C-alpha cells in the first residue's frame, strides 16, 4: 500500500492531466478523465457510492443523491481514486468512521481530498488565512469541500505551529500536523480522551463555541516539556459524534524542552552587547 505522500503525488499528477482548474473544481471533469459518467440515485442510507467499468469501457459512478452536495463531490473523487490507484473497494466499515476505515479506503480518501483541494490552489490561501475555524469554513465554502477535509489539509500545509485533530466518541482518532509542529515533536496520542476541561470536550457536550480559547499544551501533547502559548478552536458534528479541533501556538519559535532551557536562554538573551533593543517574543499569529 502506498503511503500518503505517494498517494498525494499520484493525485497531483492526475490533476495535471485534467487541464486548468477553476474553483470549485469540477468533479465531473475528473470522472471524465477516467472515462467516467456520474449518476445520482437514491442508495442505502450509509452507502456513499459505487462504481464499475462496463464491457464497453465506460466507468460508471453512482453517488447517493440523498447525501449533501459536498459529500457527493467527495464520493465522486473517492471513486475516481479507486480507478486511478487500482485499489478494490472495501465497504466493510462505514465511510464516516475513521477508526474502522480500511487502509485502501483511507488512501482513496487522501486522493479525493487532494482532488477537491488542489495543492497549487489551496496552499497560497492557507498561507494568507487567519488561524481558526472561521477561516477554515471560508475555505471550505470556496472549494465546496467538507470542514473535515479542509481542516486536515489546512493544518498539513500551514507554515505555522498547527495541528488538526479528529475525535470520535470523545477519543482522538486522527491528527494532521504542520511541518513545524512535527519538528517540535508535538504528538497527540491516538486513542486518548479529549481533555475534560478543553474547549473540544465542552463543544462535544453541547456548548456553542464563540471563538478560539487558550489551551494547555501538556493536556494535548504527550510528554510535553516546552513553553508556548497554545490556542484551541473546535466544532462538533453531532450526527457522527465527531469533534474537530484546531490547535496552534502563537509563538513563532518555541523554547526548547526545559532541560535545555537555561543554555538556550543564555545563548538567546545573555552575554550580548547592549544595543537598547528589548528581546521581544516572536510575532504572534492572527486568529479569528
């Protein structure tokens, strides 16, 4: 099975064959690229889509017309992924449950997200966006994609110290981290319960989020021994008991772990020529 990077590169190669893109991208054009035709019909409640290649060479994709438009768009891209990647469908687990999703289906999800939120169009918008779900929601509207897919890719491509966390039933199932967050070794343990006094836990219990709030890093990150101003924003999808969390540090650079802190402070602030300039903290990140 290919890793996520290999799947994403395959998707970008496929996008390149489809010609210039406009927003929101045309999923029917993606289907046409593999000789596909999309039909929308009433399927079983938890059935997203199915597809097959006819004897005449046509690739038939049928999506559930009772699902919302964004879910249908994702389903079309997911079925295109099965054809391009050559991965057989495995519908032994519900599509909405990440914790029970087979590896092949996850690979097709990664491919589909790349098609809906193409890197060349999405990355510049992430770089210009504020932190928080208000900005992620705006991007989801512009790309006509789900909040979950948009949030995951937002964190992955962010230049900031940022992580997107998906929880089901109050337990962490998946985390996407920016490169700088991975470098900082900020690890959210899969299977951990949502911190009981966190914004995410309160939102899951019915609280209405009013915006980002300060958060405690050591409640989220395993074996955390660094300082830094962490913020948290959250949304809850009640139909699937899924909680979406965005975590980010306002600091441009985090201090090192405490055992190395004294040496770092001396090198950063101590024994330098007085120049009248105060050592202000790094720039803070915008949020809304």
